[in-house]
């Protein structure tokens, strides 16, 4: 079963990269814009969001293939957010996943525009697809724009930057994470359940699960910044401390952060059990996220 | 009739500023993000796109009120594009409409995020509105994301930057303008006609009109950069020449540019006559755009 998850993750990575490439190649755009967007979608990445969407749909007996356009749109939004987050005015990162960040490989203007374009076209992907009814398209866009917009991811990124160079309380830290990464992860699960035709009650539980997934992911991120392997991670270790960022380990200590994470793992598994998804891949992925090395 | 247009323009400016403010105030977001987005939507502006949308709907006997959510979304996309275009990595502008650009008033990171957020939430505005059917919402978003995305405005901005410091032929110059500004202006007219329930034939003519409106607007922009009044314009005159940009006057001379513009005015009026909009405000606005001083 563990092996099965590994294979599934790898297959999902290949599939999503293929979907992203196919879509971008289908567009008529200036060469440099094509190269820049293609560069970032080809930069690998865990494809965690598409995977979560697919596993939620699969676990709830939905048609997995139906999630692809929505998952593609979501991964485009995620990719845009990484390109913009890496910009000099934001996190000023030189490397991402072991290769130069978009603005280092190209230039800042191109990176800004590539991000803007990926974001904008994510909505076009959804409206262009004939698999979804109009009602589904509207729901997908309504939730995606909420999760990633002024009340979601964008707010989280701003709050994250404002929190730099000062210590914030754990409640504020969690709120930032819920906005900055949690809402898109939650979206992945929510839409997987929605497209599987799950009941409102199930969708609402799956949505709650999304919050824990986001927090587990983030706590592990913080932990890896302390004890991770730089080569495996493809990015500099210790940058949080260097940037004087509040993290779970800085607030709770390393052991405290691990304990905190384990509490969320338990809560997540409780929800999974309550919606009868125990011993599905969705169950396994919680351990995977909690124990990941990169 | 001229006076009537002036009053209408002013009313539209007030109405759109009110709609933008009302919407942004309804959102729960970090203070700095609220201030930054509010700053840019309050920076005035001609509100040309909402006005065109409304006049197209009105001219074709549609219900003017129905255009507002779509016009609000469009103006948000336009505002985002100005914030990002002004960034140091892009056009590096210090002033816009006589006040500091967003990144000068706040900072670059905030300006990038304010732009990202306005863009994202423009789609949320459309899906949130109960005036439109799902079919209409999908159409509005489908066309808006096309006009402003990787095959539209974003492509135009990249091409515009690539064309800096070199002379380009008039065909390329027009192509850049059609992408960079033409597609959103066309969208305004197209959606006005669509929401008025116009026939496919009429919508297609109105869409063609959008191209001429965009080019007339741009030629006049170039002309004003040569002979405009700095105070009226609220921005530096002569910056195109200083930046060695290809413009209509640089390619055709000032008189040639004016002649070129007049040819488009004639074509635009031909279309207006063909769809029986002569002597409506849509007709008058062509002269207004062609002769504007700021």
C-alpha cells in the first residue's frame, strides 16, 4: 500500500506536468512568455494539490478523470504564486526546487507577467472545458477566486511578509498559514469531493480536513528548514532563522513542533475515519505529508 | 448632446468609484491590502471601459444596470494592470493620474499583491452576482480571462517591453496595442452588447468596433505624449521619446498620426452607423476619445 502511494505520486507528477505543458503549448503567445511559463511548470514540484483533489474524488467514488481541468487550473494558480513569492520585492529567492527562480532565469518583468498570465488563464482553463456544466464551472471559479484572492492566499502572503522580523503568537502564525497555503489545499480536497458528487455534509468535513492538511504540511516545512537535507530539499536550509521568521520550532521548540504536528495528524485521521476513507490513499497521504523529507 | 456626454462620463466615474469602494470594503482583508487596493481604485481614471460597456448596452436597448457587476470586474482587471505596469521592473513610473504610483505610495511587494488580488477577485465579483445566469457568468469569465491573459493583455505588455529601445514596424505596433489595450476595450463593448441580448451578428460588429476604439485611444495617447498638457494629463509629457519608444508620431510624424487616427474614426463611425447607433452616446464617444486632451 505504501508502494502504491509512491507510484501514484509519481504518476500524478508526470500526468500534471504533461497537462500543464499541453495546455501552454496550445496557446498562441510571445516566445519569451511561453518559455517563462513553461520553465516554471516544468520545475517539478510535488503536485500535491492535484493529487489531493484526485484522491478525494477517488476515495468518494467519483470519476478521477473529471478532476483534471480543475486540478490543472489549481496547479497554475499555485505556480503563479510561487513565481511571485520568489520575486526580489517578496521573498527574494534565488533557487526553487534546485533550479533558478523564474526572475533569475529570465527577468523580473517576465516573471511578473508569467505569474499574472498563469493566474488569469487558470480561469480560462475552467470555462473552456466541456466536461463541466455551467453550474460546476461557476462553483469551481467562485471557490478558486475566493481561496486565492484578497481574502485568501494574497492576504496570507501579505500577512506573512508583515510578520517578518517580528515574533508572532501561534494563533496568528496559524491564521497566516491557513490563508497562505491552507485555502488552496482545502480547495483541492473540497473540489475533489464536490466533483465526486459528495453530500454537503461530507464536503464540509473534507473541507475541515483541508485545514489540517495545510497545517501539517507547513509544520513539516518549518521542521525541514531546521533539520532537512539541503540537497533533497533543493533549497537553502536555515533560511527561516536567518530571516528571523516565526516558525513552529521557534515558538514551540523542535520537539514541541513535532508534537503539535502529531496532534493535527490525529485530528486529520479522525475526519478521514468519519467519512469512511480510512485505508484509502487519502489516509496514507497524511503520513506521507507528515513524514516527508522534501 | 455634447454636454449630455460630459455629464454621463462624470456620473459614470462617480458610480464606478462607488461600486469599487463598496466592493472592496465588503471584503475582510489585512489593513495594508485594503488601503493599497482602495488607493488605486480611488485614483480616478476615466472609467472608459465601464462607460463603453454601458453605452453599448444602452444603445442596443439593454438594461444598463445589468452591466455593473461585469463592468466592476473589468475595471478591477484594468486597475490591476496599471499597478503592475507601473512597477520598477516594468515601466518604472513614479506618478499615475497625478498621484504617486501604488508601489511608491506603499511598496513593491504590496503593489504586486494588490494587483494579484484585484485580478483574482474580479472573477469572484462575477461568480458572486445573482443578476447573471450561470451561462452568462461562464461567458463573461471566458472572454475576460482570454482578453487579459497569456494570449491577450499580458502578451501585449510583454511585447511592448520587448519593443522598447528599438523601432518596430507599424503592423507590429498595432498588434501590440490590440493585445495590450484593445482586447479589454473590445471586451467592454462586446459584453455590453451581449448583456443587452444583441444578435451574434451585432456582437461581432461591435467587437470589431472595439479594435478601432482601442487604436484611436492609443494614437491619441501617443499624440498627447508629444503635444499634451502635462498638468492636464497628470503625467510626464515626452516620456515616449525619452524612452526611445516606437509611437505613431515617431513612425508617421505628427500629421501622419493624426491622419491615421482619422481613418480609424471614419471606420468606427461606419460600424456604428451599420448597427444603427448613430447619434447615440456611443457615436459621440468616438469623437471624445479622438479629441481628448487627457
